[in-house]
């Protein structure tokens, strides 16, 4: 289970996993709301995403979707009666993956800056490159009942490199289903950007 916990005063936000639509944006909106409506400043850094996980057989994109997920065992896609081969050792990361976003309100302002880092993963048959994040968020109170929240953020492109399985005849295969490596389309790099505008009217 992956859990992210952030404390602001007596408010506690807890969410699981990470992805393009959260938990960063959800936590940031809550932080902006707290400062906008309470009149109190959040004057300490806080995490909106924090995760340490060793990836095994499943490797994530920066937006939380999967690059690849493989079964523990595989047989040739060309011959369903062939012997099964173990894949777990090929797709086990050598070290835990670090994923975090740290946030800080510039003192005496409504401007929140965010910086993040994802270490990526490296296994025998796949490498997910590291990536960095930068974000800016703010709010405007228009009246005693309304406010607007703006969030902007971007992860730099996160590339992935796959390596083939090779048989005793030096023939190359895509490990996930043992089809010809020459037929396998390479995975594309991923860049996760967002611009969110939220209007709130309280009655």
C-alpha cells in the first residue's frame, strides 16, 4: 500500500497512490483553500506526494499509468505448448523508486511553489529514467463567498529503455510474450503537464 500523508495545522489529508489527477492537485487545492478561507498562513514546507517502492513486474509512468506489467511466467506467443520461462528476476528493480513533490508558500503571499523528483527504476530488462517536476499555484479571493484557484505543473519527459531476451541462438525476443524483438514497438517517453482552474462559490 502506498500512502501519502500531509498535515496542515489540524487538517490531515491522506491519499493513496499517485498519478496525473492526484494526489498532488487534490492536496494543493486543499492547502490553497485553507489559506484562502482561514486567513492563516502555511509557513512550512509540506509533501503532496511521497513514495518509496521497489517495482516488481510492474513499472509506472510519471502520470501513474503503467509502462509495462508482466506475468511471473511467460510462454511463447507463437507456441502455446512451449515451456514456460520465469520473468520476475528480469523485471525486479535493483533499488526502491523514490517519488516526491515538496511544496512551500512564499512568505506573505498566496503563491505556492512546488518541486518534485522521481528517481525512476532500473531492472535487467527495463530502465525508467529519472524526472523532475516544477509547479506554481495560487488563489484569489473575489469576495467573502468566492475564490479562484490556479494550479500549473510539469514533469520533464520520462524516457524508458527496454532490453530484449536472447536465446541460445542469439535470437532476440520481447520478454513479455517472447515475440520477435524486431516486431516490438519501443515505448514512448512520457511528459505529464497540467493547468487547472477551479472556481469556488460558498453559500
